């Protein structure tokens, strides 16, 4: 339903609260040196930091905590098929009981399954996905245990703060005449909302007042990303 909604509300208790965030393919290294690639959509950024909400027992979480690094690959909407092929797969063997109940299976070579191409990181050993227009190398800064006061969720969730060390972008998504700015009009990011895939609309909804602030204004004087 579209248009204006009325003021009435009803009380609800949804099982999940995935209202919509960009899909991230997290590249990490398994303990045998092979590559892992896992889709997730609980991520948000501030400056050159990112917070990732992950299951505590996932292979990606294990890999990130053990190696202290990862790559956050951001797919476009046209890569939805590659992302969906990774759904309900895990690098964990044996598969955790909770994932078995949700129909997951073990998959060793995630890149082969997805059809994406692995590239080595430059500041990390974790893999980039060549087809993703933006690839963000990062190192683990802090691991925050979530829901510690909740008997059911305690020990099941982690919020991992990572420090970005390098950003790669396809030239096709860059802003004309701006060497460090991504043009969001050229890039249809893949979005997940309540377990469904969506793309962004092809144009801005309206002029943004915040968009009138130069991006450079958010950069502290003298700051440089640390490798």
C-alpha cells in the first residue's frame, strides 16, 4: 500500500527487526588459509569505522576474531543472484544446530558457489570480491558481546567494531571530477529488508539539506587512515 498512512497503530512483536540495510559480503580467512565469503545485512558506518552485528557461532565471526581482519564487499543490485546462492550456506563444519534447523548446509568454497572472483587484500589477508563496486578492507578494533542481560540471547550475538584500512571502488561508480567521492546516482546498491532483496530507486527523492555539506567537512583536520 502506498500513500499517506493514518495515525492509528497496533502493537506488534516481529521476530526480526531487519528494516533495511545494505547487503555486505564479508570476506575472511578460514583457519586453513582458504577464503570464506558470507552475506549479512546488519552493518552501519561512522567515519572510517563500521559496526557489524553477527551471530557469535558463525564461521565469519570466528575468522574475524582469530585473524583480526576482514573485507566488507558491497554488491550492486544486479549481483543479487550471486548473493542469494550463498544464502543458507556456512563455512562451519559441523553446521551449528540452529543453522541446521533453518536449512543451512556446509560449503567450503563460497567464491566458486557464488561465481564471484577473489582478489587479495592490500592491507589485510582477507579476500575482496572483484565484482563488488566497493570493497572495504578493515581490521577488528573491538568485539562487543550483546544481550548480556538476556538469558536466551546471552552468548549468541556479537557487535564487532572494525577500523577501515583501505577502500577500493570501481571507476564506474565514482563522481565526475571528484577522486574520492562515490556517486550514488550511478550505483544501485543491494538492500535487504525483512529477508527480501530490494534495490534503490534510480533517482533521489528530493534535494537533501545535509547533502549540501561537503563530504570533506566531516574529515578531522590532519586525519589519515591508518593501515
